């Protein structure tokens, strides 16, 4: 029963990780770029949300409604000001640029909000739970999982069914060929990053609700997102979702074995997947 | 080449010029500086020796990162994994097993070498930017493992108490010699490598790996060797740094700060050149002394500078200088000159 409980908690934790991983999978799939400041953006959005909530006494839902458009705008600006200049076949410029941004953001947040851990007041929602078959499940983690599933489903459908999704897939398959058919890659990239960071707006609210955030927490979120994407298999949205579940379950079981082992267990599962199935659990093997 | 028929006396007599006047001046200065570092106990205070030791570690780590990112195209943000691993190996050998610490410094290099092989075999499967974050995960794995490993006293860390058996002067002599040796191996070794036939292969690989492979460069093998060499170089810097610190903890041993330092130094100084590493190291060292007290603001500026260099001046300061004046300090080009003129 204890292990079944760990499994359930792991799936719920995976819901949180999926919200980080979706944006990363989307950006890498489209631009072959990894934004090192991915995790720092989550923390920045969380801290902004907490400041809004305390300044105007907002509840979690209004904060979410304010934060997601703000995140979309941040993503769009990030693409226009930074990423459009470094996108290309050489990974070095984009890595260095976002690495520098990550250092600057972390320390800027440290100055504005100090090193203290903060969290978003949830007005009771964070402590409610429901009992299913002898296991108590927190209401908030359940909402997180539901939102993550919804976001994954929505993103998958957008990619498959809409005009924007077709443009994205075309640009990720071959930028030049896509440009020849009338797609403006820069515009597609800007929308992809806006969508990726917009999803981080959701992640920011939930992260701040279910635990605490501090300016130095960003790199850990980046690493979890990355591990989830690689475990699941690059190139598929549902792969990133499934990878998040595997990572969440690994960490939850690791924490049950020894509290010092939880995060390490996630890393080990990642390395084992990399050693035995480098294309990821749900990715297609390269011929 | 041999397929083209030619008459022997049509070949002009040329000399291959590999050294320039600026290179000779710089080489003389470098040798003098190296002797100066080795002779520090006779002219510098213990505090100065400590500062110069840190500067030497910056130079060594930055040059190792430069070899990886600037030539092999492997952008690692986790080289501190190998610094910490060698540091810990030194402490375990010297403190736990009673090996002479000055011998243990060299023995400890076996650990990063042995770890780098399987790690590279795992991580090279990751594509471009994902490789970088993979190296970061490995450094985190090392940190968390050290925090849970009773052999290295878990999270509490270790102290190098055996160093009290040596007088302050003896320690200063050893530190100075180790620093000079580290510079010789990392900078001198890189310079030698770049001037050798491997250097040609490396530069070809830097410019275009696919074209280099088509010219017969074994890109896969060369990348692997550079990764292992860089791990050992970073390990040497780590062992010397933590020997001077006399104390190691998982947090300090696997501190991502070193990745920031290496990236800042190489990008601002100028990637793909030894001159750039020296310029960047001096800038960072001086900036750290002058502005380090401003803490977070200082790092915001450092981060923004890295971002701006990546966006607008990818060749760094040395790139701008060498575009204006053709006076390399460490020339690696082969220039044909007519001896009759």
C-alpha cells in the first residue's frame, strides 16, 4: 500500500514536471534550441505572481489569468530580442546567450525578492484532499495533473489540427522548405516560444501554490524538464508527458527509500534510459 | 597531391614560418611568468600566492572549457563534476589512506579520467544543446552521490588535516610549483597540441566538423579524447584548488559557479584562442576583486555581458583585437615565406 501510495504521489508530481517539460519539448522540436533560463522563467513568473497576490489580495485563479498572458508576452519578447539572433545549426550561441540570461535573471530576482522562499496563498485549496480507496489525494496536485493533461492534449491537438501547428511542424522538419511554401519562420518561432513560456505561466502558479519558490530554484526545474523530455523521447508532446510521469514516480519512490535519494533516483533513471534506450521510452529509434 | 605531375625545379623554395616576432616576445614573457609563478615563495606573501593560485585555476579551467567548446564543439556546463571528483579523490587518498598529499594530487587525476570515459559514452548520444544539460545532470549526480557517500563523510565534507605536517613555507613551495605545472600542462599542452598535426585536425573540426570528417579527421575519436583530456585538466585544477582550500564539501566541490566562470572568461576573452583565455581570466580576476563585493548586481552584469557577447560579438575581445592587429601571442598558423626575399 505504501508503494502504491508512492506511485500515486509520483504521478501527481509528474503532472507538475509535465508543465515544465512541454515548453522545452516544443522549443527544441521547432528550433533545436534549449533555453537554459527555462527554469528561471518559471521562478520569475512565480515571484511576480506572488507579488501580485500580496499587493492586490488576488486568489490563485485571478493570478493565473494575469500571469499567463504576461508569460506569453515574455516568451514573445525573449524570441524577438534574443533567440531569433542565435537560432541556427550551431548550438553554442543559443546556449551561451540563454546561460548568460539565466545568471542575470537569478541574481536580479535575488536582488528584488531576496533569497527567502515564498509561496502563493491558495486560500485553503492547498490543504484540501479527497480520499479514494484508502489513499488521501491532495486536491491541488490532482488539479495540477488535470491541467497538465489538458495542456498536453491541447498542444498535441494544436500541432496536429491547426494551421499554426502545421506551420510549426513544417518549420521543424525543414526550415528552408517551409519558408519556400510561404511560412515565415521567425513568426512561427516567436509563436512557439510564446506558447512555451505561456505554459510556464501555468507551471509558475502551480509551483508557487504547491511548494515554495526561491530565486535559486530555477536550474533544478530546468533539469527536471530536460530529464522528462529525454526519458519520454524527443519529438512527441505525449512523450514529454509520459517522461514526466516516469520522472515523478522515480523521485517519489526514491524519496520513500531515503529522503536524500529522491532527486538522485530521478537522475539515475534518466541515465539508465540514456544508456539503454537513447531515443527515449516513446521515441522512434534512429535507423 | 602526388597525383598532380610537376617538374621538380618548378617548385619554389619556401620556408614554413611558424613563429612570429609577437609570438617570440609573448613566449619569452610566458616563460618568465611561469618562472615567476614557480618562484612565488621567494617574492610573494602567502595571501598573494593564494590569489595567484585562484587565477591559475581560472586559466586552467577556462582553457579546458575552451578546448571543449571552442574546438571540439562540445558545450559542457558541468566540468565542475571533474574538479570536485579529483578534489574528493585527493582528500580520500591523503586524509583517509595516508598517501603523501603531493603524490595524491597526481594519483587523484585517475578518477576524472576513469569517470570521463563512461560519461562521454553516455552523453554523446544527446543532441547538441541537450548534451550540455546532460553534463549538468552528471555534475548534480556527483554532488548528490557525494552528499550520500559515507566514504567522503557525506554532506558534512572533509578537511585536509595532514597538511599541518608541513610548514607554511613548504606548502607555499608546493603550491607554487603545482600552479606552474598546471599552467604548463593546460596552456603549454594546448599550445603544443594546436601546433601539432592534431591541431590542424582540431581547427578543421572547429570550422566545420562534416568537412573535417571528409578530409580524414576522425571527429568521433578526437572529440572523445578532448573530452577526457579536458576532464583531467579540470581535475588537476580542482585537486590544486581544494588542496589550497584545505576543506571540501559537496556544495563547494560541485559548485556550478565554475561553469559560469569558464563560460564568462572564454566568451568575453575570445573563444577558440589561448590569448582569449588569458585576457578573459585577467578581466574576470580583476573584476572579481574590485566588484565581487557588489554580489548579486555584479553577477547580473556578468550574465548580461555573456548574453551580449553571444548576441553581438561572438569572437570576444581577442577576436576584435586580432581583426585589427595581426600579432598573435601564440601563433599556430603555418605561413609560407620565400627565403630569397
